C-alpha cells in the first residue's frame, strides 16, 4: 500500500458513481482515483473489489474522508494507495494496516483466511485434486460441482462458458447450486450475433447474476490484428490475442475453473478426469464422461432453449470465421477450424496438465 501526498494523474470518480460507469472509465484508465466523501460510505470498497474481480489491473487510489482504521480494508479490497490529507498521521495508517496478521474472509489480496490455511496445511493442491477425484468417482455431474463449490474447500471458482451449442447443460446444473457463481464469457469480437443473443437469453432464463464479458486488450488488438483478419493467416496467434491472454487476465484471483469439456470431443480430451491441475489452478470437468445423447436428453428434460444456430446444423459453436456446420451424424467438433490441424483454441492447452489423480 502506498501512502500518497497527492493523487497521480488519472480518471477520478466519486464512490457514488454506478458500477457500470466506473467499469467503463476503468477500461481505458491506467490510474483510477475513487473519491470517498464520508468514511461511513462502503461503496468505494465494493467498487474496488468488483473491479479487481473483473480483471482491472491498473492502479486504484482512494482519496477523501477516510480514517487509519480503514487502511487494511482498503488494501484487501484492491486499492494500491491512499491519498492522506494534510496533517495525516502516516504512522497511524501504517500501524493499522499491519495491526492484524489473520484474516477470516477471502479478499483481493493474497492473504489466506484462517480456515483456508488449515485446509492448505493439511493438503497440497495435488492432494486436493487426488482426493476430489477419489471422492467423486461414483458421483454424477452435480456431485462433482457440489464438491468443487463446497465452501469448506475455500476455492474461488468460475465457470468458463462459450454459450455455445451445449453450454446450457453446465450452466443449468451450476445455476441450481449457485446462480451467483461467476461465469466468464470470452467476448472475442468474432462471435455470431446469435451467440450474443443466446448468452443474454440463457443467462436470464437461468437467473445467472455474474456473467463476465472478457474482451481482448484494445491496444494489443490494434497492434496485432488491425484488419481483424489474423484468423486467416495465423489462427493460433488470433486465439492467443482474443482468448488466451484475456482469459489469463480474467482469472486473476480465481483458483478453480469449471469447464464443459467432454472426453468424446477430441483426442486431447479422451483421458479427462473430473478434477485436474492446470497451470497451478484446479480445473473442474463435471461433464467429462457425458455423451451427446445425454446432452440432448438433458436439454429435453429441462426444456432448455437451444442456441439459435443449432437447428441450422451447427454443433460446436465458436467464432464465426472458424465455425462451420457439420453433416448429420458427423462429430460436432469437425465444425471448428474445419480443414486445419487445429482442434483447440489454446485456453485448455498451454503448459501440459500435470498428471495427478
Ligand atoms: S476461434 Fe478463430 S476468430 Fe476466434 S479467436 Fe480463434 S482464430 Fe480468432
């Protein structure tokens, strides 16, 4: 935490500003100053925490009517600095920031709450994955999700969803347990309009309250793909720009990613387990052993809306330049990067998955 005499140059907003406006301002701001006009007003803390949760990595500065007792809470909410008024007792701020060594709740800093420290002291992440695979070996998708979302495990989970042809299964299962679970949608700028409409309709139908649209960095997009045709020349670079890098930013603070991947989809997925470790995070695959027939049966039983392109023969739906229809009876994944050796966009590859469990 920095103790500042004056606020650095940047965007400034009062903490009474609606979240949507703060998010819009933060999108292009390397520095964002939130102005508190009363120390009793908690909105600035909430705004900071939500911005951090949603991937804001610029500097976040608090200024205004604040007191030293709030130092630690400001830091834990995601602020990097506080502007202290004239005559402020900087030692009091430092003292209060360091006053407690233990925490009871997860927040935006890396401090592990007491209950989580107890779990981690007992088990390494590898051991957690092993245990969860063992505990759920006779369970179904709901059991796997419940195990991943068990509060005593202390994970901060998020669902990764393309809102494609089969997305309704995982999302409806999760919504039954916790409709406030974060859902990350990689808004590549290349989606079919039907996918964007389906995202909205399905989210409303399931009551999902935290669907996060994650976009590529505007500067990187200008530099690397000014004509928006990188997908033609180098689809791996395009996926890296529009999916892999934005996802990495969005996953800051998330330590369990829930996916809808299934074994039958690609060769790379044939040994998929319910839980795995991937680049230091737990990946949860509740539908790992589901067949296409089970997916269809679930849509029927739950009376879920289908993606608007499903009836036109699309079975695996991603960005429009890289998605085609498949013939009846053909493997749905053949409709992705058709004619190329590419079968994955990269968000599930990267460094190889550690073989645990
Ligand atoms: S799926 Fe195609 S358009 Fe979408 S990010 Fe990858 S290469 Fe680019």
